[in-house]
């Protein structure tokens, strides 16, 4: 159900004109007003024009800020469990019975910390670990990054002296809005370590990587998915494009998806959450610009800029950083390596995790 202050028309949210515009984001002015004093009829016309609600572009359901809000907000565990089980069912695996988010959404921290981790990490009752990431920009290193995250999640389960029998399976789930594998027809593809001579022989099930391509090239193949996963792909792809009535029809018989769509509306109606999303997108843009500018400015100047950015991220996310780290970073001359360390710093849970990568 839409919130009272908003209506949705033609796929866009519009603010109810009966309510005053209280936030400066939605103030707008009649730039073309005549300098002469208008008569009463003209004044009434201008007033009606100024009162016309300004459409708000919906933030897409695949945006990482919304996904963290959806899956990481306490009370939404059933929605996350439904998504994970939809992926498991699509791959012919047994469902999880419960799930616990390891990095819950905290709006107070989120607003003040632009370096907040946005991927979702969760465990089920079996101890299996899920890492969920949504990616909207195509990167040549994305597959390598997913492999690294999965391997790191396996390695972080053990300390010296632990038996290998304690290891739990790690399932990395990547939802993309671009085609990772155009040569594969399916929207959902799963990857395991298998024998080259016979791919049916699986080396281990400790690491699984699942890709879900919610793309315009493959969206018409959603009919070949299981009903639960099909509903999720439809929700991810269409929520910001279709009306409430259309989405209700598309998601019928999927109560958890209806709840997810209600959360989508809540997020889009909340000025604070929209501001959070805007700030995070601006941060990502600035970060990408810094990395690109580092390559253009020249090796020495660009390297110093990346090191400065990296130390800032570490200090904001982790706290005090030993001076030895800065010294180590200044010995790295490869700008691509520094860029990858920035991505590690944004996603690591602790300083030892980052240090392990730095010292490789």
C-alpha cells in the first residue's frame, strides 16, 4: 500500500499536492514568471502550476543501498531467507530453515559513514555462509573478485590448529544488471570446482558461485526459472519501471515479494534514505574518478592520491592504522594493485583481513 503523501503515475512517485513541500529538495520555482504583477486569474494559474507535484524518479530495486536496507533491516529476515531459498531451489539444493544477517543495516551509522559495507553476509542454521552482491557496472575483474571473496570467506573460518572438518560451505550470489556470460542462455548459472574431463564430478562443494543476470537481454527468459526466483528477477528488474498495480499482478502468490515491494516503496518515500543513497552514489562516483585520474596524472602523483584515499577509507572503517601500513603502501607502484586494495578496504570486516591481502 502506498504511503499517503505519495501517488504513483506512469512508473514515477509523485508527492501529494495537498501537503506542503517541507523539504528544500522538492521546492521548485516558476523561472518564467513575468516581472509585472499578475492579476488574480494569472496568480491563481501560477499558483496551480507551482503546486503541481514534482515527480520523483524511483531508486531501482537493484541499487546496493536499497538491497542492504531490504535484506539487512532487522525484521526482514524472512525476505532474505526467501531470496536465498529461491536461489537454492533453482539449483536443486535443499532450502535453509533460518538465516541470520552478519552485517545488519544501521541507518544511524549508514548516514554518517559513506564507507559502510553494502554487500550482504548471512549464515543459515547449518552454518553455511552466504555473500550476496549486486553489481550494476561491468568490470573485467568482477569474476576474479567474486572468487576472491569466496576464498576469503572459506579461509577466515579457520585459525591455526583447527581441523578442516569445521569448514562450512560458502555460497557467493551475484546479481548483475549486465550480461556476465552472453554465451549462456540461462539467467541463473551456478559454478563449482569440477573435473575438466567430466564436469559432473565435483571436487568440493565448499565454494559455490551463483550469478543471476537481471538484464534486458535475458529478461524474457524469466519464464524458464522456478516461480520463486522468477518473481525475484521480476522484482529486481521492473520495480522502478512499473506501477503498483502492475507489480502486484506480477508478484501475486509470492507474499514475501509483496513485502519486499512494500519495503521498496518505504525506501523511496523516505527522504533520509534517498539522501543516503544519493550521498553513497556520489562517493562511488568520486572514488571512480580518483582512480581514473590517478592513471591520467602520472604514476607518482596518481599513486599518492590513491594511497591517501586508501588510508582515509581504512581509518574511517577500522580506526587507527599502524604507520607500517602506510610505509608498506608506499612501496607499491602498480596503480591497479592500489585500486584493488581500495576495494578490499571497502569490504573487509577487520584490519587483519586487509593486512593479509596487503602482505600477500
